[in-house]
């Protein structure tokens, strides 16, 4: 078993559903942190989902992020299994940055 620490990051320049992280085929991931930062001096919202096969699970729906603020979305680690995908959607384009800190176990 090998461990690798990685981060996944995205600048949400559109309001489309955007992949933040995809867990590898023979991997389990432990997401330790998901930080969201607003950089335009305008409050905004973010939606975070976990896709598993054809199912989409809502983790946060329209989570508020204050102007020039940073929000930690996780209060405990999140386990992401092989082939599952974390996706984010911004309420408004060009305002939010998202960074996830992840431990991958293969």
C-alpha cells in the first residue's frame, strides 16, 4: 500500500459543474480539507457534490462564502472511493477558488 499527499485546485471561472477531484481506479482517498476562497469582494455561493456511478450526492447546496472570505467545508475527513468524483459549481463566475487537501491510498 502506498500513500501520496496531493491537492486538487480549481478557479471557478464559469457557473458550470466543474470537476475538482477524481479518485483513481485502485485508490481510496481521504479528503482532509476543502477550502473555498472568494476573491472579488462579493459574497457568493458554492455547491459541492460527490458522484458515484450514476448517482449524485449533494454535500453542500448553495453554501455561502462571504466577500473576501475563506470557508473550510469539512469538519471531519471525507472518504472518496475508487472512481468517485468531487464536483463544484459556483453561483457566479470568476469569484471562487477551491483547494482540496487529499491523502491517496493505493
